[in-house]
């Protein structure tokens, strides 16, 4: 009885011979039309394929023939012609069985059905030994099995495992040892994989809906994104009024290095020095300088009256400077690490530290530390007292926003909604119980809170790290400073929180904002070592005069009256 | 659960497995939300460990996670699990882009029938867990963008002699070829210790 393999090879070679003969004849007759023929053959998509894999029905016919020849087994096998099978794994399906064809990676090891090892079935020998009649078969595998979850199938592993099962030659003694050592080294000292089994649940996780694209790319790629804009009824200049140079400005998100006094002085900390810029006559004075090179100023804050500047530095000390005399008034210690945030409440100065502690200092008395708050586990970067002095809001690197009542030791509210450091903390000047907070890179939201009820009034996604928020009473708006990718300042309309304007210009992330005493200009300090002054809340002269008119009228009346007499 | 409330500082094996399995559930949900594997609209907030965490609302995904975690819980109880790995692969190229590995060290002496419950306050454990989850959230600052649509898979490293249930199959470790590794914090319940680490593909 002829061997199965031989039979098939014979038949195919005959077909091949015939084909070649036809071709020769054709080429002889129409040699000069060859090129055109080839082209048209290639481009004709509906003609029967001359040089493709055998059609399914053809393959089945061939395999049936084989089976008839060999006295067939209960299983049917689909066998591919040599051209395709060379180098690729044979795909097997069980027609008529209830089990769905298994995925490549799972079959060889755990499947308990018989007849699975490729080497054992007779049909396999032709794979390697047979001749290739059709030399121009495409190499893309042609299969008709159902793969439930293509994305999570480890096809490489499956292929490797199936291929390896045939040529399994046991290694010599020394080689086993060598191989073990190599695997150990490759796994970088992790647990010897031979001791562990790696399992994966068969049914894979559902895939995200079609067409869902990871939107983080939109967030984190540069380029202007079209944001919905609220109608702005006033002209906001897109260019800054002035740009000031700020060399050596520390690019540290957690520090607060900018503050504007009520006497119109802008205080700026550059490295270890504090400079004062007089906004009225544009003069610059160096207020103080730290002696040591390793130390730096970490926070500056003006007292409400505008004559004293509190300076916090990296050693944990807070200094009070009399600006008119340029003299150091006192130094208050007590912190274990740098002081990143300061907030005044008449004569109480609160300081937030990298350790998470907040100290209250009474600056009038010698024993200055009058309170200690320890609710934060990481650096306190945002700190502000409410305008009426009732509440203190603190934001930390532990993503907490705490609200304290007066000098209480425990916070009234502890908000955990933010998913990143809360540096931007600002109280509403005209509504004493409304607080705005902004989150860092992983959060990017601005949230408005009512501290009396503890409710989150509003939450807006800004698509960028929020470093600072300021309120504008004259226009009932908020302005926020941002980082990657636009480094812009956004003006929001309160309470609807629609975007009024976006001010771009900084080439690196904005680190802090400060507002002028008249409320018309906002200064932004950024990592590009510049300070830009934006005249975005222009005091409307008409409105100003109309409000002053109402004051003038009674005066003129009385003057007239006096005159008349 | 009632037993755990009654003795706040005593940790039993059963209690410890509950804590670790719960951590994995919230941790995996956080990773899926932060890396944008599923649309953010399908996540809802819940309060846990003193943080606001996001968990998925998609039923199929919830079912999948529940089944997998139930099995992992059993393995935690029998102390046969060594690692849990969350693999993030690109859909089109099936290339592994990120690999979150949680190493589990079990203190085998806790399995003895006469073992006393360990002393560790739940508040301490919660604090440690919240630190790890906050770190996972913060990794967005250095992990490279996932440009293509991705899919995730869960791998479990168990002891060699474990009897594999039907619904689980063997798989490769799915390492990343050119990777950068960052170790995150760990937490321990005195019976189980969990280390976290993330490997991502270096993009040069």
C-alpha cells in the first residue's frame, strides 16, 4: 500500500507539470503579450486565483482522498499544501465537535483532548518532506478558526510551544545546568521561573468600545485645543502689559514665591534672595539675601497692611522683615523642614511645612507658636485664611484639602476629591463661605466648595496642572494658572464656570499668581524665568465714575445749598 | 467582616486576605482609569482608605474582575500565590507596553491552626494602602503616553505544584523588551506583604 505522503506528492506534481506545460505553450504563442498578461492577471480580482493557496473545497477534497487511501481515522484533518505549511504550524479543527477551536496559546499544554500532538499524526510528515509545486504561494497563514479574543491571545507563545513539541531532544547534563543559569540571569534575579507557574484567566477582559481613543493623548500633547468659550463682553488684552525678568527662579511646584502688597510692591524670591519691585515707579530693591548657598527662600507673604513681609526658607525658619527700613524684625523657628506656604490673619501668621505640620504664630508675643495642626501627611503647599478670618483652608501633597475653623486642632472638613497635590487654594472675597481649590497634574480639576455645608458646588476639568487661583470681585470671575501643555492663564465666569479667556505667552509652566491691590492686574511667575503682568481685570472708567458720582451728588447738593444761601 | 470590626487590631489570615484582595480590586480599577484603558465616563467615585477612588461601572468588566479576584482570594488564603501582574498591551500590535507587578510575600506560619492573630491596627494598614494608591495615581507624571488603544490582562504567579482550575490557563511572563522600572511603596498586614512596581517601555 503506497504511503499516504507519496500519493499526495505524486498527484500534486502531476498537476504542476500540466500547469507548467500550459504556461510554456502560452508564453510561446503570446510572448510579446506576456507583460500585459501578467499585469492584467494581477489586477483582475474576480478571476480565479492562479497562484494562491488552494481553495477550501479543494483542500478538503485532497484530504478526503488521503483519508480514503489510508483507511481514515475518526477525526478529519485539514491539511494545507506544502507551500503554505512549510514553516508554519498546522491548524487543526474538529468538524462536528461541540467544542470551539481553542486559541493557539492554550492548546498544547492544558487541553485534554486526544490527537493533539502534531508529531504523531501521519499527515504531518508531508509538511517537511514534500515538494513545493507552487513556488509563488503567499506566506500569509490561511485559517478558518474562530479566535474569541485576538487582542489578548499570546500567539507568539502558542506558536513557539506548538513548534517545539516536535523536536524535543533532551539536553545533556551540563547543558541543563547552563540553561538554568542563563534563565536566572535573564530574569534578573527574580524568582526562578521554574518554581512558579504563570496563570492567566482563560476568559479575557472585555475590550473598550470601538472607537474609544485614549484621551490622555489629547491632554498631554502640545498644541492649542479648542475649548468652549463663554461670551466675553469686554476686551481682554491677549498680550501681557509688562514682562519682568526673574533669573534663578526656582522651578518647584510646591513653593509660593510671589506676592503683591497693598502698597503696590511685588515681592519675589529668586533662589536665596528676595527682591521688591515697586509697581508704581518700576524700581527694584534687594530686600534680603541668605548667606548659605544651599539654603533658599521657599515662601513670601505680605501682611494685610503691606509694611511687613514674612519670608519662609528651606531651613524651616520664618523671618519677618520691615520693608520701609529694610530691617529684619524677628526670626521664628520651630519647623522641622522647609516652609512652603504662609498665610496671614491680622496678627496670626500660619506656616505650612514639608513635614505636613501647620504652625500658628502670634507675631506680637515672644513665645510665638500658639497652635500646631498635624492633619496633613505630606507637604502643605496651599494655605489661605478666609477674608473674614473665620476659616483656614490648607491643601497638601497628600491630596487633602482641609478646612479649619479658627485655631481648632481638628479640621471641620477634609476633602479627598482631588487626586493630586492641592496647591491652588483661594477664598471668595464676596461670599465668605465659598472656597476654590485646584489639583495638580494627576487631577487637573478646579473645585468650588461651600464650607458651611461641606458640599462641592462645582467641578471643572481644566486639562492641565493648576498652580494658583485668584478671584476678581469687580468682574465676578476667577483666574487660574496652569502648566503643561499650554502654560496659560484661564479666566472663568463665576458661578457658571465658563471660560471667558485664555492668556498664553509663557513658555514654561506657571508657578504662581498674584493680584495688584486695585484688582486690575495679575502677575504670573513661570518656570521660564519671567513674570508677566496681565491687565485682564481693567477697572472700567465709566463704572468707576458712575459709582463715584453717587458719592459726589449729596456733596454738590450741600455745596449748592450753601452757595445759594 | 463583623469579626474584623470587633477586634480592630487583630489580623487573622482570613482578614488579611480580605484586605489584600480589596486592595487589588481598587488598585486595578485605579490603574485602568489612570492609564485610560476604558473611557473615564464608565467610572464612578467611591470613598475608601480616606481617598476618593474610581471604580468601573461596566458590568462585564466588573464580572471579570470579581471572578478573577475570588480565585486570587482563595490562593491568598492558601498562600500559594507569589505575584499578581497587570499587563497592558496595545490592541493592534499586541506589544506589551506596561507591566504592573505586585509581589506577595506570605508568612507561612500564620497558616498553623494554633497561630494567634497578629497585632496591627486597621488604620495603619489603611494608611499604607492609601500611600500606594496615591503613588499609582501620581505615576501619570512620568509614565509615557499610551498612544494606541490598549487592552489589559491579569497574570498570576503561583507555586509550581498548584492544581490549576479549568478556567485558568498557563501563560508566558510577558516581559517588556526595552524597559524602565520604578519601584513603588509596599504595605504589609503582618501576614501578607505586598510590594508594587511598574515597568514601562522606554521610548527613545
